[in-house]
């Protein structure tokens, strides 16, 4: 049996979610029966009326596979798909198509992104730590990169996730326990914009899939709990001229300062709640930058070869966030 998990991004508002359904390929009853992603036989359909993507009276949408991944959890294959209309034009919820266009246009600059995906592992709508802890240490610094059951929750799950991502050959570069109890982070990249965005969506899918087994939920809310750090997705960015110090990071920050709202619009629902000026954020209305400054909206790396936009939320769509970064900084 050859099973393929078709994974796509839906139209849920205000934050898109992942969907997937399984297709059995059994052309010749052989293990070679799987089509390549370019094969017209790989195209598939789904009911867009149940995913926030179509009205019920005109519900069929097309799934076009764009990348194939091994799925070590189910020992099968994942086809990451983009959503198309019947006429094979990109659906309005398909933010990947526009990123692909821009990635081609900016390719000569060799842009790299590194995305730091934060999230809470939750039970009953609260951090899993609330259930497991008998007391909370008020000092959030105690949990960051912590070790020991007093400070760290569900490490087995996040290690399993990390190994799955490595085995699936995602561009995952690390993971750490975060500042708030029950909060974690992993990093995708550095890599080109399409690769990091595709790999982040697949890493999120693996985490959701694992959450079924661990009987927990994964929470990407910008601000789950007012008293603790929200969840972000810091976006690290450079181009070859920046890495070669031919294009100063300060010039890039100047460009960003002229497009504040355009960026916030695609940095995820609820950024106003998270970017308050406390809990390691800068107030969203005040755009600031500084070398090695983690209180700023944008940190310039100490060697001044890349920037870290600290504003994107954990719930952002990487296809949109990286596209806007390219639009602002590569022209
Ligand atoms: P932080 O110190 O902010 O927690 P992390 O180590 O968690 O940073 O994440 C940094 C991310 O930035 C990683 O994914 C890393 O690969 C990426 N990165 C490093 N150098 C560059 C660069 N020159 N351009 C883009 N991304 C980069
Ligand atoms: Mn980090
Ligand atoms: Mn972090
Ligand atoms: Mn960071």
C-alpha cells in the first residue's frame, strides 16, 4: 500500500490552519506506484466549503503538490500542496504562489531566512505547566533553556519532533525551552524563503500530528497569558550583499521603518496584544532597531551581517511574512 498525506494550508480566519487527507496509490500493486509531484496523476481535489476556502455550491478546489517529504511518523510520504481554483490559478488563500514569484525575482541576492517558531504545549487551554506544576517560579528566567522537571515540560515530545524533522530532512537547526513554563521554540533555516516557509509548515504539521499522540494541544496565540511572554516567530534575514557587508543592515532597517503597518498586517493576528513593550518586545507603534539590542523591534546581529525582525507572531503565515520582507528589502 502506498499512502500519501496531502497537506495544505486552509482559509481559517483570523489564523490559517493545516489540513491533510490521505490518498492510497496502488497503480500496479508495487512500491514504485507513487507518482512524482509533477505527474498530473498527483493532482487531487477537496471540499473547500469545509475549510473556509469555497462556498458549498461551488466547493471543489485543486490540490497541487509542490514538495514531497518523508513522513517518519506514519512511515509514508507527505505531499505539501498549494490550493488552486478549477482554472489552475492560485486560490486567494494560497500565499505561496506570490512568494514563489518574488523568490524567483530576488534569487540573485541569495536571501536567507531563519524562523524561530515559539509555541506553548497546552492542556485544557492553558500551558501544560499549569497542570504539572505545584507552584510557579515568578522569575521567567528560570525556565529559559531550563533542565529538570521543575522547569521543563514535555521534553520527550519536543525531542521526538526534532528527530522527526531531521529525519524528514527539514532545514531545522535547533530547539530550546522558552522563557515561560511550557513554552518551547524550534528554528527553521537559514535557507531560501520558499524552503524555510515550506519546511515550517511541515514542521508545524509534524507537531500537530504528534500532539494527537501526546494528548496535548499546540498553541500559537500571540498572547496566551497576559502575565507571561507571548509566542513569536522571530524572522532572521540577510541577503548576500548584507553578509558581504556591502549593504549595511542599517539601510535595511531604514527601509523597514517606512513600511511599519504593511509588515504588521502579515505578522499574525493579535500582534497588538503581544508587542506591548514588555516581555522582550518593543511596542508595535514604535519601530526601533539596534545592534545586539533585544529590546528593539529589529535586532542587528553583532557582526552586522543579518537582521532579526522580532515582531512576527508565532501564528503568522511564513509565506506572507517572508514575501513582505523581500518586497521591502530587496528592491
Ligand atoms: P536567538 O538568539 O534570537 O534566539 P536563534 O539561534 O534561536 O536566535 O535563531 C537564529 C536563526 O537565525 C537560526 O535559524 C539561524 O539559522 C538563523 N540565521 C543565522 N544567521 C543568519 C543569516 N545570516 N541570515 C538569516 N538567518 C540567519
Ligand atoms: Mn531563538
Ligand atoms: Mn525565542
Ligand atoms: Mn530571536
